[in-house]
């Protein structure tokens, strides 16, 4: 493969495979003249709720908005603390600040990259006298579920709400239950790069609690019900009909795409098995990993050098995430310092995500692994 270019994700291949279905879905909406909420969004909400096994699914404008509206629906605001992992995308903590609450950063389990239940328990007891901790937001990072049994038991013991950040984990299961349906509320993202991605921003709040579902539905339309009668101050966060139609066309393919990702991940596991200097992704028991990302650890301080080497070979990789949240400049006032959350900091220096999408070919995969091997041999 000379002059090879291997992207970390190629959405054009997915589109070509289901072009007719996507084009018909878009045409259906354009001809209907209904572009905001309406029957297309309602149909998608019913279909995705059935897929997840949830009673209620509410389409919103983005995954970030899903988290924000979940916090608002629970009445979380100034004076409240919300525990979040430090090693995750910024939105998980940003929404906490945007409702006026305080993010309390928790370290991660080094095996799964997910929030550490032991660290979570320690934080709940340590902060009890300083701030009213109202909720925890476990993130199912890279597509692997967090340890929900321990988190839910802790939440029950300390009277905490649990908001699952399932932005990267649609379809993943924990002990037979779909992620997003175990906590009080679950939040999904349909950002184009996600395993089920729209052609723009989109998000979803799922819950089995009717009262919370009703609050989210009102909050997404400025707190109104019926229109122009406002019972609370909400915002404008609606999933539009075009995105819903595209997602409806894609949803029936999700299981097949997930299986393809898992097959590619297993092949990576085999091909990378004998390379010293890297750690392959760990799979925790009693749960399914849907491999939104295939993320290795590069040891001995060689992550950035490997990434540069692969870039020169035409292979795209990504670092999710290069700076943990507790060390971000905007959170400096919270008083965290380097060394406070060692596992999050170590992950930020070692994690490297390799090309991962259902249409990735074996030849491309071979090329990626061959390049990694040659880096370590040199």
C-alpha cells in the first residue's frame, strides 16, 4: 500500500453503502415541510426507546444539551456538587458549571478508563461537609460500560442521582441492560462521528421516570406546555426532523455496524498481541464493549512519537484526551494540581486511538499494525 492514507474514521463509505435509504429519508422530510420536531422526531423517539428498552426518549439538539437538560430536570444548580470523571470529553463537566453547580473530579479505573467506584465513594464522604453532592455522571468511555452496579448502590446509599453519559456507548450492555437505561437519566450524542451519527448535531435523553421525561420535554421548548405557556425557564434544544429521519435510516444498521467494530477490535487484539510497549484495551466482565474507539496505551513516554510516526506513514490517530479536566485552565479556580488524579493524568499521556470504523478493511488494518511494529523495531 504505497502512498496510503488511512483515516481514523470515514463517513463517506458508510453513506455510499446506504445512500438510497439516506437520500429517501432526506427527501421525505423536505417534501413534508416539517423541519422542527413533528412526526419524524416522534417516530425516531419511539424507535430508539424500543431499541434501548427505555420508557421515554426525548430528542434534543446535542449530546451536551442532553446532559444540561438532565441536570436542569433534576433541579441541580448553585450550591450543588456533581461528581464527574476527569478523563473524558469537556462537556461532562462543562454542563455542571453551566447550571451553576460545582464539578468534583474523580479519578479513573486504569483498566477501563471509566470512573473508579472506590474513588467515587471516597469523594462522597470527603466532600459531605463542604458541598451538597446531588449527582454523579459516569461516562461509558470509548464504548465500554462503567461499573453501574457499584455506582447505583453507592447512589442509593448516599441519595445521589445518576446521569449516564452514554455519548460514546450506544448499544453497549451492562449485565443484559442497555447503557443509558440504568441510571435516573441517560444521555446520548448523535454527533456525526458517533456509532449512530447524524449529519449535524443531535442528542437524546432517555429515562424510565415519567415525571423527569415530562420536564425534559418542556425544558427543550423554553419550559412551555402548551406552546406559549411557560411553567419553567427552559431553552431551545430540539432535534430537527432532518436529523431524526437520517437517524431512523441508520438505526436498523447499528447492530451490524457494532458487530463489525467488535470484529475489527478482536483482530487488532490478535495483531498487536506480541508488541512490547503497548497495552491493548481491557474488556471488563459482564458487559459488552461497542468500540466507539479502539484505544491502546503507549508506554515509556513514546505515545507522541508513535503518533507522529504513524502520521508520516499516512495513518490518522487521535488522542482522547491530552489534558484531563481537573488540569484545564478554566477549572484552575477549583484548586486541583498535577498529581491529584494520577490515573487520569497517566491516561492522558498514554492513550492513543487507532483507526476504527465498520468499513475499515483488513488490508488497512494490517498496514496500521505493520507500521506500529516497525516503529518499535526502529
